[in-house]
């Protein structure tokens, strides 16, 4: 089935709002519009097109969910995006704050053969450079139950497994602290007044905000 870039982006958005977060199985039009920063009327028009292609379950003013075909198509887009991010990071030495924007363009390549060979070339990676799980060719994905840095108890050590915020500014900030996927982090103390956290990474101490800690995923 041929899909436009916009249709693919809608499927990816629905996956992010439902399956990948595991918080709900269906969402409202306004939630999609807010996520995409679009008007609800614009979203409704696209949902009608996706319903005609049997990719979403949708009735005006009702909740929206992905059909099985929609989930599979969306997972393939996510798979391509995260494989390209991994390729750029591991093989072309892009930094993890640079790969997202380029992968946004590459994810729309339609060649299944190319993507399958890319997967094999990378030795079938399970996660991308940000720690996000990569779906397999069958559209299956393993969702990890990570905690955030903010959830750690004082004195507890844990391992950085991923990030919730993939924006360049946040990833550059993480780099500035010398944090990498797999690094050990210890929560040294927490300020009662404003919830600032004091953490230790590679024998160095840093002070970070609660917002920062809530976007760091740990094992």
C-alpha cells in the first residue's frame, strides 16, 4: 500500500500515543492535533483518508485507534527510522543529537529489501542510539519498563538505558555531563526545597533539575 509522507507521520504519531507508551489503546482528535501542532479539522481530514485505507478505526467525535494493518505499517516506519539512526550513529559517526533529523527523511524510503539488508548489516540491533527499542521485520517490539532518574532512591546506583526527550538541545546537555548509554549514575542527594538532584557520573558530581531527571531512563 502506497502512503504519503504525511500519512506515515500520522501512523507514527498514533503509535507513539498508544502502543509505544502503553498508556492507552485509543486517543482523541484533540490529542493528536496537540501532538502534531495542527488544527483538529486538519487532523479529521487525514483520519478520514486513513480510515478509507483501513488503517485506523475512526468515527467523528469518537476515539481513534490503529487497526492491525495500521499498527504494522506504523511499526515499519518506526523500524526504518530507528535503524537509520543506528546506522548513522555507528557507521557514519553522527552524534546522537544529529541522527533524528536525518532519519526523519530516510524513514520514508519504500524498499523493504534495503531495510532488511540494513537490519542484517547492523547485526539486528535491539535498540537505537537513544535506547529506544527497534521493531523487528514482523512488527514486533519489546517495550522496556525503565524507571526515570527521578525515581531512584538516595544512594542508589543505576545504569543509563535511554532518554525520553530526543531533542538536540536535551541530548547536547546530556553529552555535556559526559553521560552515555550504559553509564552508571548514582543519586547522591536531593534538595527538599526545589527538588534539584545531585548525581555522580564517572567520579564527577553534577546538579540537575527534576525536569532533566524525568527525561533520563535508567534500569
